C-alpha cells in the first residue's frame, strides 16, 4: 500500500482517459491493451494463480475436453499470452500454434515451452490461412479485443468445416448474493493485489472490462452471427467465469 500522496496520484491517473483501457475503443483500445499486457507479463502467471487458487488450469483442461480433440489434429490458441492453453491442448494429442500480439507475453510462453510454435499476430487479423485448423481456443482474450465480432469471424474462418471453438472468459454471476461478494473481491481486492505488484491499472481493468463484456446470451448470439452452431456454455467459479463452445457450421 502506498502513501496518501501516491494513492491520490494513482486515483488521478485512473481518471485520465489515457489510463482507462476499459473506456477506449478501436485502435486506441488495441494499443492500450497491448501496453498493459506488456507491463504485467512478468507477474501475470503469479497474480493469475493468486486470484483463482490455480483453478484456471483446471478450467482450461475442461474447455479442451469439451473440444473432443483427436490425436494429430491441429489447434490454434488465440490471445495465447503466457501459453497456458498449450499444455492441455498438447496433452489431448493436438499439434498447437499460439498467437498473441504482445511479445513480452509470448516470451513468457516460450520460457515455459521452448519448442512451442508461437506467432505474433492480432486476433482480428489472424496470420493463418482459411480452413486450416481443427480447433480454436481463446482464454480470457475476447474481452480485450476491440472488435469481438471480427475476432469470432477470424476464428471461424481459420477452422475447417466442423471445426470446434471454445472461449473462456470472465462473467457476471447470476445470483445476486454471489454477485455482491464477487463485486467486492474483484472491485476491491483485485486492484489491491495489483497494487502490491505495482500494476493497479491492469487489475482495475479486470472488473471494469468484465462489467462491459457480453452476457452469456450475447456471446452465444455473437458466435452464431460469426458462423458457429451447436453453441453451449458452462459456468465455473460460481458464475464468475464462463466457457462457450461452438462448432463451425
Ligand atoms: C488475459 S490474457 C490471457 C492469456 C491466456 N490466453 C491465458 O489463458 O492465460 C489476454 C491476452 O490476450 C492478448 N490480446 C489482447 N488483445 C489481443 C488482440 N487483439 N490480438 C492478439 N492478442 C490479444 C494479450 O496480449 C494477452 O496476452
């Protein structure tokens, strides 16, 4: 915790538009988000695990199980970050490529999996030819892109017909009681954890961007509009996290 002067400076900084990526749109959002993840890359994995007791690994395994991958199939992990989707995809027998637009996040992924195929690229303009992959995964990525529809259409474009898609992201709990408790944790506790690591902006962004993110039903509609069928979802973490699967129609 900082001094009163530091806290005041932090509060003032949060109020200026250039420090509020959750308020930005289009190219401005893209750049602010990229800078924010470059800044948090060194502590991202540790804070992630602190905030959900390492359960995020289990959720990615669940998401991959829902894809029903067969040995030798090709999977693309979009917004790959520090690469935590790569391991469960590989364990399911897939050949995996990770794409992210933030080099410091990908550098962390490379440290964990030196042999991984990783590529710098944007979720809304994937550097992959059409109809090439059997599955696409996105972990906590769509909330950050400036155009969710474009990112979903790109995921659909690179999939083979019948290819499977899954996205996991933050969600708003259905229960009012859980919602209140979560609001306290994510709006009050997460920024404090962020502050301990000197990254209060990023962990203020998490709850703010969650409030602005698509509801479960809106995500289903957005996926259908992008060309996915058989859309289904599953809540975990008391409804604070939700995964949506779909199949390229
Ligand atoms: C919250 S992290 C999630 C990382 C990883 N998928 C995971 O499951 O832990 C979000 C990642 O999305 C990336 N990202 C955000 N917007 C992007 C975009 N438009 N194109 C590519 N990557 C993007 C960020 O650089 C960051 O690494």
